């Protein structure tokens, strides 16, 4: 299936245009779908990205890297022991999540290249 318009999605899914619009924007932000233009058409079309799951995980990794940077900065500014300990716990969580997500991302990319995507 090629790129599909919002109105085609509304018809196909039998849901409101607002719902389709909201959810296609979310999927676009998450990296699952991409917006496309067709010559001579005034409306946008959407299609799945070639490796949507890798794009989803990649976005998560970037968001967690940003969150970890905030926590690391906060931890360096906090001197109180209990709060600093809680921030260190959160920093370790973000590190663990980043590492495991990076492993998943590499496996997804490797699998996609093996599959010829």
C-alpha cells in the first residue's frame, strides 16, 4: 500500500477526521509514519517508515538521553544526601534504559539490513 491521505484513512478506519489527524501527528512525532506530498495535490499523504520500530526506539533513546542530562545536572547541584541519592537512582535507571534500548535499536537495524529494508 502506498501513501494514503487523511480522508482515505477516515474512510478506511471509519473514525473521525480529528481522531485521524491527531493520531497521524503522534505517529509522525514518534517516527512511525512520514508525511509526503504528491505533485499537483494540496493534501498531505502518509506512509509507514521503512523501519518504524527502530525509529520509535531511536526517539525514545534520544528523549531518555535528554532526561538523563537534566537529572545529572540536578544531581550535581543538590547537596542534600537523600535527594542526591534519589537522583543517582534515577540517573542509573536512565543509564540502564538507554543501554538496553540502544541494544534493541542495534538489533532492529541489523535485522532490517538482513531483511533488505
